[in-house]
């Protein structure tokens, strides 16, 4: 059976293999293994294990998901299902930088959609995706709990708000170099 980054396993029990073993021999697996050990390798430690794996590897590639399935004796289909259900997990490589645009109610009313539209016009990236050169992963959030700062964005883990379209474009432009696409207003 084969498995692609975006694909699904044909069988829910196909968890073993060289790919999973390679991951388990990778030094980055150590903190993940420690997390799973603390949880007694119980199947319900899956989400915690995924957090640890994403932190260690940056994203959850199919080999990492196989390794988790094997370590917890959970069907691979279930592991893929959980990884793709929760927005906080990513099954694609992330960009060097991260930009989250909040589109919760307060941010929406104060210009979040305009910020998002300006970013996607200026740079080759869509919400939920990483730019082709891996400069940035663009994500949309539904309120991150700092509404008094609306509209806000999170740039490389730091909240910035209230921000204007121009301020966000200026910050992000440093990651890409000057935008080659259409710039805003
Ligand atoms: S709506 Fe954006 S932080 Fe709450």
C-alpha cells in the first residue's frame, strides 16, 4: 500500500514499515516518545502525541503519522482523520514564517478581510497554504481572544494589533522581498 502526503491509507491497519521506523530512529522523535511513554502509550494519548510530534518535526508528514499509529497501536485511518480534522495540526510543510489573520467578529468588522485580501493579492499564497517558495504559511483564525487589539494578525507567533493593511504588507514584504503581484490601495 502506498501513502501520499494528502492521501489516505487504503487500509486502516497498515501502520508498520520502514518509514515509521525511520521516524522513530530520528532524534526528533525522542520528545514525542517521552510524551507517549508518560501517557502509557494509551490510544487516547493520540492528540497529545500529535502536538509533541508537530512541535518536534514542524508538521505531521505521513511517516510521522505512521510512527504515531504504530507507537499507540491506533489504526492509521484514525490517525489521519484526527490530523486532518483539527485545524491546529498541519499535514503539509510550513513556511519559514507564519502569518495568521484573525477573522473573528471584532477583527472582521475592523478590517480583517481587507488584510487577508491584500496579502493574497500581494503574494502567491492562499489561506491555509504555504507560498511556493515556502516563505510564509498563511492561516485564518476565528478569534484568538485579543479582540481589543482588532484587527490583528499574528506574525511568527507575535500578536500585532491593531494593524493597518499597509503595516501588515510591509512586515510580510520583508519575508518575500518586494511583492511582485498587485499591491493594495
Ligand atoms: S475577533 Fe480577532 S481576536 Fe477576537
